């Protein structure tokens, strides 16, 4: 099947914590150009904020770099922007910033979060803190600052970024309890909606041609999911970096009374459920060479110690336990054995996350994709596939900016599903097959970890029981 605009490319812009990244990508996934620019912030205690003006300057630099090569000077079909989920600020009615941007991990809105029953990482508590500290203003998410600059006017936000500001994605409306904020909350549209076009002033600043369509984006986590291609029902993307995040695709919301799993609305109206754990590579000891330690860790399968490797106190997924702390049962035989215990502990938690999703009735029988910084470790990837007992894929390109290029292509096309566009633009580098003998080796340690988490009162007994019943089943089936 040939798509319209086959010779075109699409621009994805990712507003990260430390930098802005831009990628120019064709319909077959070829990267024609890339650019980046650093970001700085102000960190003092629980405070973490950035200057929104710096976001725009970084976008200008990154975009110009991405479009500077001869291959990047052809037509641009459209662009989309993603940002860090939960980052918020106040602007005036024209979209001009009135306050600093409070980053997702700014911790000043503790009282507001307690009143709302939300985590401080969500945007709504921080928005209320800003309104109290600075007075009335338009609640604005990080990418909205950039799309306003690009189009030359204040425009709607997308429902993905609005989710953590309290937006009801299922009814596609601000809920009645936020009525007191009427007039200060933005209009909301679905991701993939055409917001406007790049104005002449922005074109001169960024090098992006005037008239280029600007498409409503999604959060960086959803952008990474799009970049993994995990968009058909039952598909999941496991993002392993400092911590572990799983995001999947479902035709209906995944209901979770415990609030561990939440649901983004996909551009086509389906759902992208997910959850974020506090285990991850952040629990690995600093100093040793990771590649060398991976080689040595292969001699310890399973490890002589059992570790629950929280990178920071408190757990959010596959159970909610603010009081949870990292622990190790047994004593590692060596530094390499301790390294192996962390790698395996993360993989056990990943399996428990999938068992929890299965317990909730989520479809999990589609392909599983590994992304994130830890996906650079070939050993850890194979270990995870072995522990999970299911195949896994690793894409060539894992940046959220690629996900935004895919979304831009979807938003400017006609009659194409987002998954179909992603299938064309996302290239798979490696397919991992689990080794049955290795999977069997890890069954005992996994069951022991489930028992320990239950005994500590962190993992609910029904979830622990469900995980144990799946020990000898096909874990790729829903």
C-alpha cells in the first residue's frame, strides 16, 4: 500500500528534562536529520523548575540542526511535540508564559496533592499551587508553550498531557469538580488533531517552513510507546531506564480500583493503559563497567541472592506501597552475583507487572517491545525474555521524538490507522526468543519474591495468588 506524501518527512520534537531533541523521519523510518539542544533548570530542595523561554530557544536550535542537511530540506508533512508528563505553568490568554515551568518532579504542591488524593508528580496539584502563588492564569502544559509559538496563537492542549491535570479522558471533558477553575483550564483535543500551521515568524526562527501543519502531541511516555510500535490491542512496551514503565494498547480502559494502572486515550479513541514502577537500572551500583559486569553475571543464573531493586523508596506498580524499600534476601557470593541479583530482580518485577495486568483483565497476548536506556544491554534483554518466558523485540530507534514524527504523519494523513503508520516507520533491530531451560531456572526465585512481597503486606494476596497460578502457564497468553 502506498501512502500519500511518500516523499515527505515528518518532524518530531521531544521536550525532555535535560535537552530538546528533534528528528526528521520519512514514511519508511529513514532519519533524514536530527538535532538537540541542552536545557538547564533550577533545583533547590524539592523545587525543580525551568524557564519556558529556554524551551523555545532549544527548539529553535534543535529544529535548525535537524533540517540543516541537504536531505532535510525537502517538504515537511507536519510536526508534533511531546513533553514531560506533569510539567505545568501559567500563561496569559495569548499563551505567553507568566510563571516558571514546574517540572514533573517539583515537590512543592504537597498540601494540594493531599487534598486531591493525587501524587505530587501530577500536574493538577502543581497548577493549584501556581494559581495560589501567582494569581489567575491559563493552566498550560509544556508542549503548549511551543505549539503557541509555532502557530502564533494560544491553541488547545492534548488530552494526553491534560490527563494528569484531572481531565476525564473517558468522557472527554473536564470533570465537574474542576468547575471552579473554569476559564483557567485550556480547551482539550485528542492527540493527532491538527492545531494550526507554523507561522512566518516561527518559520524564520526555527527553519521549519511556514504553513507546516502542527499536530497535537502526547506525553513523552506515550511518544516512546508510539516509537516502539506497541499500538495494536495486546501489545506492550516495556521501557527500562532508571525505573521501569510498561505501556500497552487496549480497545477498552483497564479498570484498576487500586489506581496502580491508568489509561491514556489514543488518537483513534482506543486506550493506552500503563503503570510505572520504582525498580530499574537506578538500583545498580555506580562504578563498575556495565558490559563487563553483564559478562560476569551470566555465571549466576539464578543469583544466590534475591533482590527487590527499588531505585528510590516507595512502589507504584505492580502494587501501591509508599512505605516499600529495597531489600536483598541472602548474601551475594561476589560483586558479579550482586549485579546479577539486581538484573534478575528487575526482570522478576517486570513479570509481576505483566501478571498484575493479566489479573486486571488487560490484553497482554500481543508483541512485547523493549526500549529505554537499559535495552542497550544485549545480555539483560535476553535475561528478561528468559524470565518472562515470552519473545521480545528491540527497535532500532527508541526516541520519543520518533513517536512524534509518527503521530505527525498520522495526523496529516487520511484513512490510516496510527498502528499502520507506526508499522511503516518503526524498524525492529532484534527479536529475542526465550530459552525454556532458563525460564524454568527462574521459576523458583520468582515464586519466592512473590511470597516475600505478600508477606511484607505490600502485594495484595489476590494478586500474589494469581501470579503463582501463572507460574506454569504460557505467560504470553491473555
